[in-house]
C-alpha cells in the first residue's frame, strides 16, 4: 500500500499457532508459500488442533470431500472449541458423511443449464463461467463439491475457448461472472488472458469475480495482481465471509488494495447452523464488512448439496435475522436474504412482510418497530407509454416470466403438463385456459374488456419492434 494513503489501515497480524512460529515473515506473507504448505491430514491438523472423534472419523474417511486449509486461515481456528465458527467451515465432521432428505449432487441444476462445459446460462443477460476447480481452501458446505477440489480435473484452455466463444456469439449476455473453484488461484497469466478476451467482446459490459481468496489467502492480493485486474474495468468482485472472526487486519488491507483500485466489493455469506445463525452474529459481520468497504450482498440459505446437512437452518431463522437488521443498522449493511431454488430456479429474495394490506387507493405498511402507517396512492396515475426516453427492451427469449404478463405480452404461464392434465384427454381443447365446458379460450386473443383496462397496448408491429400506445 502506498505510504500516502490518506486513511489509517489496520495494523498487526493474526497470531500464529506455535507450529508456525518460526516461519520467517517473508515466507508467511508469500501466497505461494501459503498454498504449498496447506494442511489436510489428521497428522497435520492434530499438531495445532485438539481434534474430536467425529472430526477424526471424517478426516480418515475415504469418501470425504477434499480438505486443504491455508496456514493463515488455520490460524483463525480455536484449537480447543469444536464449535469455533471458522473450524466448522473447513475441518470435516462425521455429520457431513450423512445423507438428508432432498439432498442432491447438483442442487442448483447447473449442469442442465450449461450450453458448453463449465458455462451456466440460467438468467437472460448473464452467465456464470467456471474457470477452475481449485480453491485456496475448501468449504465443507461447497455447493459444487461434485467437481471442485479434484486435483486431477480442471477446466482446460480448450474449455475456456468454448465458453468464450459461446459468450461472443450470444449478444444478450452483458454480464459475466468468473467463478469455479476460485479464479484467483489460476496462474496470473491465465486469468489475465481470460479477462482480456472477455473485455474484447463488445456486448460484455460487466465482468465479475467471485472469490474467497481474499479471506482464505489475503497474501495473494498483491499490488501486481491488483494492477493487472484494474486494466479490465468495469470489474467487480464478491468475496465470501461468514463470521466476524474472518475480518482480520490482513483481510482489511487486501480489501483496501482492491477498493483503491476502483474494484467495487460485495460479500456473499451462507447462513449456517451453529456458525452464524444468530441475528447478532450477522449484524456484527455486516457492520464489520462495511467498515472495510465491502457491501453485504447476499445471505444465502444453505443449498441442498451433499455434505451440507449439518449446516441447514429453517427459513424462519433467516427471516428472524432479516427482521433484526432492517431498521437496526444502516441499509448499506443489510444483505439480500435469498434461496437459490433447487433444480435451477435461480435466486429468490425472502423478506419479512412490511406491506400489511392494500386497497385501490391506499397501502398500509409497518416498520421494524411495529409502527403502522397508510400511504395514500394517486387515483389518476397511468403508466406512460413507451417512448424514446423509456429505454430499449431487451431480448429474453423464453425467460420473461411474470413480467411478460404485466406487460401484456401474454395471458397465462402454464407449468409443464398443465394443459394435458386439464384437457382430460379432449383432443379439441388445445389451450386449456378454462371457461365453459368444451369452450376454448385462445391465450393470444385479448377481450375488449381487457384492452379497456390495459395501460400499454401493442397496436401494430413496426419492423421487429412493437409499437405501444396508451389508451385514454
């Protein structure tokens, strides 16, 4: 960090266990040394942690998920308390070997949303690009444990080529998220080449990196790395912390380097039983993140992935936490609580209900204190028709969903198999939208009553774009 930094950075460093007390600072602060001295075995961990029988069982199990912990992150572990929130995240436990109801291998359905290997295209305008299977350390709740951590498998240059080629020929993609594994564990030249090729695609507006390296291995955030990343703005980064114990002076300095380089920082946490599932814990974490210029972004419900059963909480636990945040801390310190729907449904935000009731002209709200107030709505409001100031519509083939109904682009959205179920075998009923027996309603035909009640109406095609008018 430059000596002329106009603000004070946290000094000091995390105390080391005695097993590493004689390691010179020059080596300890070298990210390559940290990576090459990760601990993984019972013998190594028992040198500085008093392991419990369930931990020993898991460490010696042949079918366990990979264990690797950087010496720096291992220094945050309480050696005497098996409930230590850092310890639970990286030291295996026998409970992770047990199955649970609804457990899945690919809980988010990523493989079914991959047009080419390692590229997930779930949302209309953005893709997830998996660039490696390797991480600095391995989380016991990893949602990609099916592929992450295999030392003999990773994404090759050929697969990177296929991914980038797909992005280049898919103009609706404006946002690319690099993940894995952890992109910051890639050789610097490989990461730089990927970023350069993505930035050369005209329709790619935003590049994001999802990384836990600043948390597991803050020594990796060197001036050399940061200067390379800043070439590819607009570049965003989300880090991953789960507990205030992870907010160390080393992490604060790493985030300062990234933020000073103009890289906006967010944080993603996973809600985990026994780790951070108390409102005071999440509040302390979020407030500590804001102090180091990291915006709390998501608080995720734990995925239904194998190995994560011991970490799962109820949805009610998450809602209680959100209730304790809103109004009790600044908005910048409040993440979005989200469930990433099983099977590839994507992220759904979950919030306490602040809208109590609503009529045509009034809405009743409550605040965090239980204070109730009425908001009087205008009685003469009409949404304006599309015009040159509105902004161009974006192409979202097959994914417009509920918003398409609000825009008047359709009448119904039917679940798969709905029509067959409700026609009861009648070959003459293709629409299956209801009405009197034997009567077919065409969902593309809008009644006069519906048109009269519409705010925006497509009145005629004009080339490839519809022409909109407001009815008066």
